[in-house]
């Protein structure tokens, strides 16, 4: 049995503004094992991105606990949390968020630069990652010289830079056409198979979801159903 990378326990998120109170997540408990691709689906507004933000430590839960690699990150102070996030979690968003003044290689290196230490020693690792995503001929190009699909491939390489335990992707193909979406999903599946990299992905793409290990459907802030596709 693979190790549990992520566990959430009765996770709740409530937003309050004056007398208004909206409960976005209602006691989400789930476990994700090392090497799994878990897809989260559901209609807009059911809390998918909120859940991903909590798992990624970008926001704090109103109640409940989040364990990543056995550590209760919901109790971490902000400075420790930021360091943990940079070292253990990779992010892929709908928009690539590449820094326009830097090359593809420099963008991939950015998480290591933030981490500090001797980032120059990791430059070959960044080169290898760009080779892995098929951009060996484009690593010295800036984002405006890359296609949308290429920009998102740089974002995937960047997510791998610090060798994270967990990669979170929020609608990673939302800005891509069908051909580039299929190529990106194929790349994610290949990286998962090669490195046993754990992914949690929010997507509306049912064709890709059916290739994951599990699909979790959210409805009204709670887990409505779970489908195991492969072990």
C-alpha cells in the first residue's frame, strides 16, 4: 500500500461578511496516496477551487485539519507555511503566471531561487525538466515567444522544480484548445507514470478524468460521490 501523502479531516470553510455567512466547504474528509492522480469535479461554485486552495495552504480552513506527508500544516505559522509550500507543493493554474521578463529556463528556476541556497547548482535540473516537457529548443525564449501550450508546459516544469510531494492543478487546460489540452494531459499522465508523482486536479474535462486513478465529485460543498478507476 502506497504512503498517504494528503489527508483532510472534516475540512470546513466559511466566509462571513457582516450578517452574511456562506459555508463553502462542509466537512471534507479525504485521503490521497503517493502516486495517485485524483480528479475533483462538480458544477461551478461547489467549492472545488476553495478545496484546492486549502490543500495548497494558500488559504486557511475555518475548521478541520490538513495533513501533508504526515504533518499537520493547518497549525503552521505563516512563515513556516510559506517555506513548506515552496518545498513540498507544486502548482499549475489555468493561467501560466510566467514572469514575462524571464526566459523559460529562468521561470522554471524561480521556485528554487525563492528557496535560496545555491540555486545555480540546480540549473541542470531545470534544463532536464524542460527537456522532459519537450522544450529543449525553447528554454531561452521568453513567455511572449511561446505558444499557449508551450507556456503551460513551462508551468508544469516549474511545478516540478523543487521535487514536491504533491502537485495541484486548477483547470490546467482552461486556456488551451483541444489539441493542446490533450497533449498536456498526456504529459501529466506520463510524468505520473515515470516519477509516481501525486496530482490533484480540478477539471471539467471528463475524457481526462476517466484516465485518473479516482474521481471525486463535489456538490454543495461536500463529497457527493467517489469513483475508483484504477489502483
